[in-house]
């Protein structure tokens, strides 16, 4: 890993179009600004990992999910009818 | 200007609208940029979200409001800007569905919904920071 020392107000540039600026250092917290093209999505690392884990899990579970839906009787082949919504769809959280 | 709260299933995914582009890829699968959304069930409740580049990359998805009517994701200004979403009617929202090891319980990812601009067909997976939506919300049974 490349390690650089920067002061508040200083930046590093990654590639041609990503700039990371140290905005403020206060105690054990560092505020960081990121300028990147719109095609580059910027996440906190732990949030990115959680999304990635969720997606990998969803892909791994795709067959099981289809099987579970078939068991629930929701796996008929696609047709052309479009009922507005299943009559027995229940809200998750209780109404407030 | 659209209201920041997406509180209604404004657009349901459908199977004949063609390909969706995810310019950033999705976390965990950054190389996949083009996806198809096909109906999985007759009642249009569940779809298969499948990569064009890698057909093995597919997941079951659903429109969250069918099961969680109180779901009210608030998109960041940044996500709205990047997606070019100016009207709430243009937003197509769907969430991945996973199963536990036994295949008995199903869960919906409400933390990181996929949001697509139905006009441009471009989307991204957003993350709803500080809104307390779970990554594994049990799918109500009896559906």
C-alpha cells in the first residue's frame, strides 16, 4: 500500500480524474473530500463491503430463492395477466 | 424538482423494456454493466435481474413496496444527479431477494435498492445511509 503524508487542505490525485483532499483533522477523525467523475461511485469502505456481500449472497442464493418461490406457489411461468398486487401481500413493519 | 422521498412504486420493472445499463457496475460485480430484467412469476411480483456480460450473474429481485408499503427510500442529491432523476415517476426501484441455507426463509435487501431512470435506462445501486433500512428484511410469508 502506498502511504503518503498530507496536511489539511492538501490533496492526492489518483489516475487522471480522482482527487482526494484532506479537509480537516480533529482528534481521531479525518474529513476527506473526494472529487471523481460521475461514473465513479464513492462509498465508505464498510458500506461498499456490505453491499458487495449482499449482492454476492443474492447471486449465490438465486436458485434457492427461486425454489422457495416455487414452493410458495409463486413460480408459475410468466404470462400476460397483470393483477394489481397479491391480495395477501402483508406490510413488513406494522403501520405506525 | 422531484420530491426526495420515493414513497410509491412509481415504475414497475417489466420484461419488454430492454436492457438496463449500470455504468458503475454493482458492488461485488464491478465488471457487469448491462442487465436484463425478466419476469420470474406470473403475477409480476418477482423478476430475475441478470447480467448480459455474465449470465451466471443473476439474482431474484422484487419491487419493495409490494411487501413493505412503508418503505420510503430517500435518494442522496448525488444519486439523483448522477441518475438524472428529476421526476419521481421516472424512478424504477427494485431490491434483491435472498434465501437462507434451507431455502425456507426469504429476505429483501432494503438497504441497497437498485434505482433506474426509466427514461435513460441507466441505473445504480444506491445505499440508503442513516435511514435504518435492513440489508436482510424477512419477506412476509403467504405471498
